[in-house]
């Protein structure tokens, strides 16, 4: 079977959960034994989301091969367990950069470079995975960010139109829209969907499948109406009702035959519906959990999406520990020595979040101190780990001015310092230590136990600064141990205080590699420790 292509677009409003639908389609096809990849095309001009403020676009997700990407890639990985690569996240900026670099290089032999065909050709090349990956996948699912009608997504729509024509039945267009319920009228309204499909049609794209997001159940009469107005078969009008958990979406889509409809459109025999045993067992566990465990998230972005992968990792680890992780956000900018006990009162565990820059770091340091001195399970991630180290240096080693050179370049006690290789780099994007690196665990440490007594692990990074090895001995003598080391560069990747119940900081981001079927061992162990509070 040659590669088949599925395009996922969205209409009416943003935030309908296109990423979840794309991830669900991926999951369902994977469950049927197909080799799948999911890629996201974002219409903004940034080369990648790495330089975006999380308030703009939520968390930046990092792939194992070191690409800073959109948070939807996190959904793709958590749902399918398939690791994405740098080819799975494309922006308008990257497309233009490729074309402009080629133009400067003289590759176009004097031609006038235009949106059509040069930009659209580059989009098509990437949609077809023309990066030496032809024929690797049975299905390539391409999600296009933004909403139909946006000026900036027009070249992507044109590329899809051309590919549809070129690929014939090997391509399927799935369009996600919204059916609002008007309370005053007591009615569900299909007009926005009709308009959205008209807009798509005006660009030459006829959707094959419609997924209608709705807060209320849609009956067959309404689905028939949508099918009739939009030239779509009734069995291809699928509804995606609000569900208690995003992880219910794949099974709900399967129940409504979304994957079967895709296969039928392409002309592949549908065959038996896969049982998705492990996934359903996970859902069963999730439905049964009632007991709650309160976990504080100490960070500076008061926005659900800003720490998406950490939240999901805590949720997943909770479910596998038979508890609901009740995550409470605490703004580190508001934490002071005076109010910390009250702000963090009653929490079973504390996570100190990653981040960049000064804002809110003193609050993170105070939270780390509180966690250490009251012996509440505490998990520091990246900047969070660095704050644990600074706190320990200030309050235990008594270096009152200890800091990271990120925050105070001249600090005499730079317990966190810039890595040598980063010192001459002035550009912002993509210049960090990014992607997966090896880490050797010290036998007998809590981290080693958490990983099931593995000695060599691989975790993803995104940072410029590091634990300063000059201080290692002093830290260890005073009780904070360096228990995870990068064997190639001798960098400290994990610190812990063994005499505490659970006090671990990781320079890497374990949250990027939690998946639904494989919750991350450190989060599992952390939540487990919280339960014993
Ligand atoms: N700002 C810190 C560094 O660059 C931590 C980064 C992070 O938390 N991702 O090292």
C-alpha cells in the first residue's frame, strides 16, 4: 500500500481540539496496525515556537531530536507513543526561510519567486514528507493550525487543494467545526458549520469528513441536515461531544466510525474494529479513580497550556497510582517568605516549574526551601531544579549570594552557570542544549529506583545553564547528591536529597516523554510519594 494522506483543518473558532482529533485519528489507525506519523503546520512566521512566550502559544514541546515545537506534538506523542522528529513541526517561517535561502543560493535560476507555486510547492514537499521519508509511513496525518478564512493559512489550503487533486483517493480531508447551542433559543445551530464548509469549498477543497464539536448530543436529523448542506455522506458526519477527559476521544471517535469512514473514503477494506485493550483498561482506571491528591504547580504562567506536558504527566501518573491529581497553580511571583506556608498549605507535593529569566524566581526558591524544610515531596524541573540548587547553596552551604549566571552574571557563587559551548552564542532561537541526551544514574539513588533500576536513561533537554561542577563536592558533603550524570560531558542532570522523602530536581524535562500507555517513571514515583503524605 502506498502512503495515504489525511489533512485536518478547522473552522468557525480556534481551540476546538484539532490536535486531539488528529492524535485520535493517529491512535485509531495505529491500533489497526498501520504505520502512522502526525505533523503540524503552523501558519505563523516564527521559525519555530521556541521563542514564543507561553502566553502566546502555550508550552513549547521538545522532540527527542531537539526541535522546539508546538504543544500539539505532545498530544500526538502521548496518544500514539510514536516519537515525533523535526519534520513533524513546520511553520510559515520555516517554509519561507527554505525558499528564500534557495533563492539567495541561485537555485531558481532567475525565476520570479512567488507564493504560488514556490511557497505552495515547498509546503507540498513537506506535506508529502519529501525529506527522504517517502514510503516510510502508511498514513501521514497533517494538521493545519489556525482557522479557515485566516489570511495566513491560505497558502496551506492551496497546497492541500493541489495535493487532493494530485493524490485522488489517496488523500482525505477532515474538517473540524463547531455547532453552538443557543440557550435562549434552545437550539443547536449548524449555520457556522455550513459557512465554514462554504469557505473551504471556495478554496477548492471539499471536505470528506466533518467532525462537529458540540456541547450537546446531535441527533440524526441535525447530522443529516449538515450532510445535505455540505455534500458529505451521513456516515462521514461525526460528532465530538465534550467528554470528561481528552483520552476518551479516540474511543468515542472509534464508536462513531471515524477511522472506518477514513478507510472507506480511501478505498481500504475496513476489517475488524481493534479492541484497544490497553487504552480501554487505562480509561477504566481513570473512570474509577475518585481519591484526590493535591499537587501544587509553582510557576509564573497562570495558563492551562503553559505547563501542558507537566499537567498531563501528573494526571497520567495519578491515574496509574489510582488517584486524581488535583493540580493547583501557585504563581511564584506572589510567594514570599511570609506567606509561603499559607500558599502551599495542605499540598501533598510541589512541582517547581521550568522557565526563563528573572521573573518569579525568588518565589520558586522560597517554595524549594519550604519543600525541603517541611519534607513535602518536591520535584524541580529544569529551572525548578536550578532553583533547588540555588536554595541549597544559599541556605545550607550559606552562600547568601549564590545564583545562576542567567539571573546575575557577576555572582561570585555561580552554582548554576552557562555551559562553555553556549558562551559565544547571541542568537535566541534553537541555541540551547536541546533534545535527548544520555544520563547515567547512580545506583542506589531514588532516581535509580524510580527508573526501575536502569543505569542508562535518555531524557530531553531545553536549557542554556547547568549545575556548576566546581561545587559538586560541597553539595554532596552537605547532603544534596548528584545522582544523574551525562557521561559524555560530565554534566549534572539530576540532584536529590536522599534523606528527604522525595526531593529531586532534573535538569531535563521528563514531562516530554510521558505517554498514556507509559507514564513517566519519575512522575509515577513522585505521585506515589505524595500519596504517602
Ligand atoms: N532558564 C534556564 C536555562 O536556560 C532553564 C530553562 C528551562 O527551565 N527550560 O538553563
